[in-house]
C-alpha cells in the first residue's frame, strides 16, 4: 500500500454557538421558569407525568449537548448511561431501601466513573469511529442487563418495579405533582451548573477542543483530560436523568433502554439546536410528543409520519430551535428600535 | 483445530453478506463523506420491489435488472429531493435526515407488505457447495457476486472518467469545481450507485435471512463495522472487512463463553473498535494527517 | 476593442464583512496582467469572485457573457482556468490523474492525450513523476502541476493566485518564463495575483494595484515599475 498519507484540513463538524447566545436572555428565562412552575397547577396528573418525562429527557439531551456541542465528541451511546443510572436507582430503592432522592447523586457518580472510563479508549477515536463505538455500547447494554448472573439484582428480562414516592412532609399534592417539582428543581440546578461550566474557563477549553483540537493542545489545553471529563460529566448527568426516569415510570427493564433511546436523544439534541442548552427541553418535547402526534395521524404509518415531521423540522430550521430563538431575538430587537 | 477451520469458513460465508453491504456503505461514503443510516432500509425496500415484480410474474433476472434500475433512479431522486436541500446544513442535521428516512422507509414497507416473513428465491440453489456442509451454493454465489462487484467498482473508479471525477469531487470538492466538475451531481450519482449496490446486497441476503421489513437492521451495522474496519475509502477493505467481521462474529459465538446470539453484535463491534484503536484508519485506509 | 473580461462595481462579502468595495477593471485579450497589493487587500477575493466562490454583487462579463449567477463549474467550462492559492492539487491522485482531471470537462477527448504530452514537454519533471502521488511532489513541482492542470482545460483565460508563494526565487523565475511563453505562444490571457511585485511587473504588460478592496492604480507594467512613488506607497520597495 502506498506510503502517502491523506492530508485533511478539518472543517469543524459542529458550529460554534457564540458565548453570549448560549442561554436565553434574563426576561425570557424568567418567563419560561414561571411557565414551568405554574403549568402543573392547571392540568391533569397524566399531563403532569408527561411534562416530568419531558424534563427528564431534557436533562439527558442537555448532557449530550455538553458532550457533542461542548467538546465535539459524538455519542450514540447515551442510552447505556441512562440505563445504568436507572438501574442504580431502582436497585438501591428496592433492594437497599434507600431514599429515592439519595439514589440520584449515587447514580450520577457511578455513571460519571463509567463515562470517564469509556472516554479513555474513546480518545483514540473520533467522528464516525466514535459513533460506532458508542453504538456498540448502546446495543450491548440491554443484553448485559439480561445476563443471568446478576438477575437476582436486576430482575432479568422482567426488570424491577420501583415504588413511587409520596410528597414529603405531608404536602397536599399528588405523587405526580411532587415528582414534577422535584424533577424541575434538579433540572434547573443541572441547567444552571451546565451553563456556568460552559461559560467558564473549562468550558472554553472544551470548546477550543471541539473547534480545533490541535490548536487547543498547542495552547496547553490538556486535551485528553478534558475530553474524558466531558464524557464523564455527560454520562453522570445522563445517569441522574435515568434515575429520575426509573422513579417516574416506576419500572426498569432491559428493553426500555435500547438504541432507539440513544437515537431519540440524538434527535432531541439536533431539533433543540446542537450546543444550545435551552434547546434541550424543546428537543425533549419533540421526542416525547411528536411520536404520539404521528400515531394519532396514522396508526399504520406512524413511523413514516414521524419521519416526515422530522424532515419538515430540519428543512425549516436546520440549526434547530436555536435558529428560531435567534430569529425571534433579532425580530424583537428590530421592533424595539421602532 | 477442525472446529476452528469450520467456524472460519462458516464465518466467511456469512461474511459475504456483510461484504456486499459494506461495498454500498463505502460507495456512499466516497460520495458524501458520511454514512447513510437509511442505506439498509433502502436495500430492503429494493428487495421488496424485486419480490413484488416476481409476484407479478416477472422472471428472476428481469426482476433483478429492473430493480437495479429502479433503485439507481430512486437513490438519485431521494438525494435530490431530500438531501440536496440539506447540503449546507450541519452534518448532524443530515444525520437526523438519515434517521428520518429510515423511519419513513421502514414504516412504508411495513404498510405495503406487512411484517410477516416471506421466502425469497435464490438463483444459485441451496445445496451444499462442492459437498461442504458449511457453504451452500447460494453462499458461494454470494461470495462470487460480491467479488465481481468489487472488481467492477475498482475498474469504475480507476479507469473511467466519471469514476475519476467522482473521486476528485469526494476528495477535494472545491478543486473539483475548479476543473469544471459538477460536484452536486456527483453526489447524486453516488447515491444512485450506492442504492443500486444496496439492492444487490438485499437480493442476495434475503434468501438467507428471509424477507421482512426489519431484515437489514443487524446487517447494516455489521456492514458499517466492516467498512470502517476495512478503511472507509477502500472497496477492497470493505470486502475483506466483511469477511473478517463474519469470522469474528462466528468465532466469538463459538469460543467466548456466555456469548449468546444477543451479545454477538457488541462483541464483534468491540473487536473492531480494538483494531481501530490500534489502526485508526482501518486496515486498508490511508492514515489521515490533520493539517493545522 | 471590447475587453475579454469586464468587471464593474464588484462588491464581495465574507459573511457580514465586505472585502471588495466597488472594484472595476478590464482585461484585454492576449494580455498578461498582474494584480498587486498588500496582504488582505482583496486580490484573492477578486479571483474568487470571478469564479463565484464568494458572495458578490456587481457585473462580471467574460467575452460578452455575464458570469453572475453561474456556478463555479459552469464558469470554468466557459474557458476560465483558476489556479488557487495553495494550488488545489488533488494530493491523493497521481500526477497523470491530475492532468486528466484538468481536461475532464472537455468534449474533445481525442485531443487530451496529445495535450498531456505537451504538458510533459513544458514541464519535464512532471513526466518523470507521472505515476507518483501528487501530494509527494515538492512545492515547485506542485506549482508546475497546478499550472499544467489549468492548461489542460485549453483555457482562454487563466487566473493564478500567488504562484510564487513558498517557492525559491530561481524556481519562480523559471515558472514565470513558462507563463510568458504560454501567454505568447498558446495565446492564453493571464491574470496573475502576486505579492512579489517586482517579478510580476517584469513579466506582465499591464498592472493594477488594489488596496482595501478598491483599484487605486492602473497602467502599463513598465510605468508602474518605474514610478518610485507608487512602488514605495503601494508595493513596499
């Protein structure tokens, strides 16, 4: 084989979101927060449950945004960490009688460690190769969860049932409503922490790596450390989401965490706008509600309708919800001038 | 030792499936520089079209040729309608497009032809090949067709003007435009060819895995893995990669304890990734230097 | 006589940044013109605008045909060959494949092998290396290959962007001698963008000087070369 090597001038695969545009303006943030706080007071329990699911997936999509939009590493394997977090919580609640809230940080830490460990060999891979590796992880997970020798803990193919917590201190709200506010508090905490992370020095280091790894390394950024940390942090946050998911759904089973989940989280990231943290919840809403919409339009062709709706979204806003936000922002700016 | 050789041979036989799929994957990669996740579904749909033509009484080889032509045209139409508008969009958005295409094709196929398994004929018969219990005549036929395809592709890229233009457009699109190559149409052509190759893969695979809308799911992943293993720019690598993946998969299933059918895929992928960590550009790929 | 290439009120943009501010100039058929100016003045942008590789407004006419709105590859097919900055060599292909690519849009395929031989006559070093991967050639050899590739188009107009870049002076002199020969014998109109003003002015018959996206000076190359004020203000020597 010829000794000539292919010289590639790399264009960044992920376009940068300018730092000040990383979050919503203060006014918008407050409005959204208010909406999120008041909404459940006016709707039925089932809708509250769906909103909780949106928040949970929003956390997972946010984690993926940090990894891909932040450090430029592509992952189709988030479902594995989600599953790990879910099972950690489930096992601790059901087998160790632990308080559900305490299981979440534990799930987060365990997933952080596994994510970090996975990130180490992943350093040698990028782009399509990393995609394949993470894909392998995602397809392996359901099978690993079905393995015979841990069945005593995991419940094997049938999985585990998880007890749903009541509102604490006898607060007068349903389980669903309590769980919603609990999840919301955690989601806000994670969101704020993530925004701070991405706008901090570490965040800038991450994004320098995303845009031009070689230059970043030449400037003294410890590329290996940051990339593996990014994997770890992303996995950890996804694990927390998984734990919350287990509690909300009251159930964990291997086939709930297939590659389909990983693909959905990826779609959520794209629809929300890669690297734009506020978009995570919009992406999550897309993956929770649009499949239902598709099915109501046509039961037999629900997959096709979903695909068509997805195409419509990416044709109209190839950069995701972030594009809509920018357009809205500039329109408001123009209106203000007049 | 005999078990080992048998498993290796059996692996090569199943590997022909992956090799064929991998060729289609490399084809599309040459054209658009990424992997099309809907490739397998397109191949499945083409296979259904050929089946339908035969149901309507058209003989096998006519159905084959007609399907090839329809697939070629279909690939071009899909690219022009759905992906040309996304040409300036970020890569990840295009990937979302592939996923959407996957969902659409899978769903439509399920609606038209439903999800029950169908038998699919083979022109090669299924008796043991040269008396061997491990390779059937069909599998030998698959290997033969794959090798022929590989040679044809090689000749296309090395010795024809269009092949040269396609290689140039994929390698350095701006320079290609500066010699008058319409890079946009090269992409469309690449899609058409990949769809046609995919249809051949589907037609060869269907007799073995039976025809149903979800038949290509596992095959596609192995096809990707094989293409990546071989080095994404090398058709020869794709074919060798396909055979290797078949062998890995079989050996893993035979020798690693506890590996049932479900874990074969992740194990095979893990093996491939190990190779990639050592040889990041694949076995036959050119090592890539990144210029700052 | 109408000019071969006519550019009026050309404005070019990189995103929001405007690089050319109403550029105007014309090239006569058979001329060897050089476009000079400092770094960032807009020389490369001008060539890119001619080939529609950058967003622009204004009129660009080539042999009476408007170039606006045409794709790069269609502009090339009209007979304009562009040797870009960095040469644009197909590094993973052989020298001979690069030459074949130069001619790939031509209809008269039978004449191509003959033209390849002529390129080998112009540039013997390419013949030596004709099965070698183009990426392994030296800088000077790659520049020769780039010029040869452009000539394979049988262009009416050839645009060259800083052909002397990174090359030793002796090699540049050789290259410029060949360009002169091509201009006279093969009757190819040439527009050379150069930072090395001295050499370019020796080669060309007409010169334009560009500064911050506008033409600030034009005239016969000799006049500009002999005008000390112009040389000091715009060309740095």
